[in-house]
C-alpha cells in the first residue's frame, strides 16, 4: 500500500483530543493535523518527536495534513494511522501473499455479522470454510523488540473477540490478526496488565477455536506493506 500523496517530515508539538495534533513543518509553519488513532499512543506522542504527515487538497477536509508515521531516527518507523493495516492487509490478501489465508477466491471487506458489527474481512472460496478475520493495529512497545496490544482498555476489542468465538463455534474459521505497525518488533504479546478483560476474552476465544496470527510490516515514507509472521510470546 502506497500513500496517496508523498509524505513530508514535521515535528510534533502536541497531540490532544485524541484526533488532533499540532505540528511544525520544516519551513517553520505550525499547523494542525488529523491523528487517525483513538488509542493512547503510549510512547509515540511525545513533543519534539520527528513525524511524517500526508498533505491533502481535498476541499471536504478541514485539516490539510494527516499524521502517518513516527520516525525513530534510528532507521525504524511506527505507523500511527489505524486505517492503514486494513488497506495493507487487503492488498496482501487479494494478492494471495498471506500464508494460511492464500487459497481463497473472494476477499470481502466490512461484512455485517454478529450483533451490529462488521468483520474486517470475510474470505470465501469453493470447498473452503468461510474465514472471518478481525484486524488490530499494534504500535505499543515497552520492552525492546516486543510489540504489545492493546495500549489502552478496549471493550470494543473484547466484543470483537467474543463475536469471533461465536463464528468459530458455528464451524467457520475465525482469525484474530494483529498487524504490527513497527519496524523494530521481533515478537508479539498481549498487554494483559493494561486490559485484563481483553486478555481474558482472548483466552476464551482461543479456547473456542479462534486462530491468532501476528505479522510485522515494512514501513517507509513511501508506503506500508505486509511483512513476515511474528511469533506470539
């Protein structure tokens, strides 16, 4: 997945109201950017951080910049836009590049299921069980090379796990896929201390037959693509 518009570097002044960030462009101009991330962004929203933003000239958008990346200045990036994982994963699914999910003929996004919910992806193919895939963006890192989810309490995430469990009990494939938007992660684990209820829901879902997968990503100011499978700690 390539960004629609070339990203430009900036410096973070502050993030506030979850979806807003004041930034300073390299020419000294200070503007407000949209932050497409409802999470806590723990460790990723410190004033002075080097970031990359995507400009736009869409007259329907009030904010003319969208915050896309944190530049860790050591060759590594973190993607902060939570819409990116689904876009990157869809491209990989349609190209048959996701191991274990590569033999389905049809990839459908945002399909209604459960109780007033939509599954991120429904995979269908002749002679195959339907595969319901929920995707979560992972950006938290509190220990070197260990990516964690969630970075804040997420009742919605627990609800998604319960609905996946229902699909598994009904005989479908159900997959919880964690897409790590960091280039410095080697393993993945649940942040059970941040949200014990989510960890409990995850264990229940696994007992019901829900599969758990984690993949890292290849990130640059040009775009984000699916990387390799990452072990769950």
